[in-house]
């Protein structure tokens, strides 16, 4: 249940500084020769079979697994390969089982949350709202009946998952469950059976070699030197069939060379220092790829993520508030006081295309954010901690609109964007702060959208939300400080004091007298301290001036209206009008 304040709003979690894991991963393609392709395929299939068998044994043991079982598994694999290959396989199986357990717990938590959400809405009246619990009921009786059926289905599914969790059973599919289900609908995927088998083999077959510090180039099983030469230690069962191509230690040197296109210097420094570097060889659509993973000694900061000194240093130069949306990112620079500087920016994000193209889009967006932060001299990037839940009961509306909204949310690669941005920003010397995403769009439109708009450029709701996100990362509230109204008495006193000061200094403002003709010649002259006509408080601050009384055009002023300082001018105008009328009627001028 979400914690709420006395006013009914959700209690916000404090901002946190995201600390990078420090792991660097680089990938390159290997141009294998015919002999490399044949020889490298055999150890990949052999080791993958051992991985599948060991993983099945680890899953069968479940929570009953002990350290004695771990030692027994490793001894059995060492007899078939080597101690280093066996250690890599057993550790990988243990990590896979723990990952499956975490996913199982998360699945059970999502099911429990959906069941609780349906039960709360079922308790509210149909078409009404529970005022005490602030829960809205279902719109019609038909929808309510359908949700009751779904509640029974969710309870049955939750019972099965809870039983598996209590018994320590997990379900793991090497190669992916979705790809396995695609075997049953080949017509829909427009693939042949042979294409599906080739893809299934590539997903299940790989070579993994953990790094070892202190050894030559940081790895003994799959070694890559600074010059790009790759050497693979073949298992003992395969050395006999390829003895003419291996040395006396059973190592095979590939004809292909390793060349990384990025972070080459960091990888070479790690290799030349003989620090641990892990390698993975994968196959994808007939091509071979090598991935290197390592952790430099200076990758992680010296202090924790919640340290106040680290947070204050991150906020020392201002922040860049980022509002992430489906098709673009809205960014706005904020100074150290939380005030928006300049105009906001926009970074478009593409969602269509292949998986590699979408991954390139994520890298492009992160690069653009880092460039924008450097141009604005900001020291931190503030983003929303979006924990999207795409379940039907907890994400958006129902019906077609709800499905479209859930599809849009599920298509946002937030987890990949978050990890990539943290790693790239840390390398660029920038900090990343994650904040609670609650009410950012609503409060941004309420407090900042109108005040930051101009006559030429209107601030959008997403741009105003970026201001609230940045201020929340700085520990400030979303609401702007209210402008204190200035009383009229204080305004008049300040004006008189300024006039007296200019008189004493001899710098009073000398202006020419107004003309005696034309519209508004009876208007009092404007003083130097009169506010502009376009100012917001101009009507309140303007000094009341003499206004001519309303009158008929051909007659004298109505009533006893009196305009100070205009008696002589009005008499002269009356005499001039009388003389003009007598001249038109043929009478002579009235000479007095």
C-alpha cells in the first residue's frame, strides 16, 4: 500500500544519487576463417551441453543446495573439462538460479498487487467512489463481473507461484521462453523450421570464460593479448581431435584478431596490468561476437551513494532536469537556486526499427544529454525513477485507451537507458540523481507552465515537468515562491522619496509642456517613475490624474463638473466656437 500524507497525496521518496556499478562492457565482431568456425563451434557446443546439465541439477536441488553439492558438481565438471571451465560453469548456474528466484519473487509481488487493486475497487460501489478510501468503483456491472472472474484467475495463478516459491522450484529456459513458444506458431512469425532451429542453437550456444587477476592478460581459459591475438584453451576431450592445430598445453590460436572500436585504451590498460577480464563468445545470425567485461580500479567512487558530501558536490554547479516521454526528452537547465535558465531543449527518440537500431538510439540520447550538460556547465543530471508496471490493474485506464497506454509504456527502454546513462555520465564526470516521479507533470503545469511562457514561445507541459524534476533533485519544492503584493501606501512613499532625492541633487526631470490642442491635451504629464502600461500592477500603482467630465459635444460641461486648471482654456474654446458659428450664419464677428 502506498503511504499517503494527511492531505491524501503520496509521500515522496527522497532523491538518491545513482552510483555506477563500475563494470565496463565492450563488444566486437570476430571475422572467423573456415578453420576457426569449425574448431570454435565444437567447444561452444560441448561447454553449452555441460552448462545445461549443471543448471538442471542446480534447479532440481533448489533450496536444499549446500556447499558440499557445489564442490561435488565442480569435481564432476573438472574431470570433463578443467578446473577453470568448471568454476565458470558452476558459478553461472548458481547466478542463474538466484536470478530466477528474484524474478519469481517479483512476479508474486505483482500478482499480489493486482489482486489487492481489484479487491479495493470491488469494495467500492458501481459507478461511484469510496470517499473514505479515495477508491473509484468500476463503471458498470458488466465490467465488475468480468473483474471478479479475473480475480479468481489471479488468485489461482498466485497460489501456484507461491507454492513453487515455498518449495524452491524455479522455471528456467535456456534460449528464452518466448523463442521456445515461437516453435508452435511458425506461420505467424514467417520462419521456416530450419531457421527456427538455427536461431535456437545460437541462443543456447556460447563460450563463457571468467577472468582471473594475476594471470597472463587476466584470463587463462580465453586469452586476448594487447595486440588482439585470441587463444582458447580447449577441453581435454577436444584436444585429441585438433592436436595438429594446438600447442602442447591444448591452446588454439584463432586466425581472427580482436579490435574494439571504443574504450580500447581502457581495455588495453586492464590487460597489460594483468587484471581480471571476462570474455563471452556468442553467435548471432551466422556471425560471431566477442564481449569483454572488466572493472577498472577507479570505476566506483570512494564513498557511498547516500553521502551528503557527494550529493552537495553533485549539485554545486546546477542541474539539468530531464522529463522522459515516449517520443522525446524535455530538458531544462536549473541554477543552484532552482531557477530555470534560458529556454528548454528537446531530444527526439525513435522507437521503430530493429533492436540494434533502438539500442543505438539509447546511446545517442545519452550522448546528447551529456553534451547539453557540458554546454550548460551543469554538474548533475536529474531523471525520474520510473518503475513502470504494465499490469492491467495498476497501469492506466481500461479498454482500448489503456492497452495503447500500456503498449507505449512497455516500449520505453527505461532500464537500459538508466544503466547506459549512469555509466556514460560517470565517465564524463557528471552525477545522475533519480527522483520520485509522482505529480511532476501536474505540478509543473500548475506552477511553471504559465510563468515560463512568453508571447513568442509557449512552455509545454513536459518542459514545465522538467523544471519540477530538477528542483526535486535539488531538494526543493515544486511550488514557486509567492510574490508579495506591494501596498499602495508604500509605493507612493517610495515615489515621493525618489522625487525629493532628485530635487535635492538638482537632477529633476525637466520635460516640455504638453500641447494645448489635440486629443488628451488636458491629460496630466506622466512622471519619470510611472510604471509601464504593460506592467501587471500598472493600474494599481498609477497615480490618479484629472479626467475631463463627460459632456455633449455641442454644449457646455454637464452638471457642476469641475476640471482643475482648465477654466481659462475652456472659456477660450467657447469663444472660438461662437465666432465660427456666427461667421457661417453670415453675421459679423463679435468684436468686444
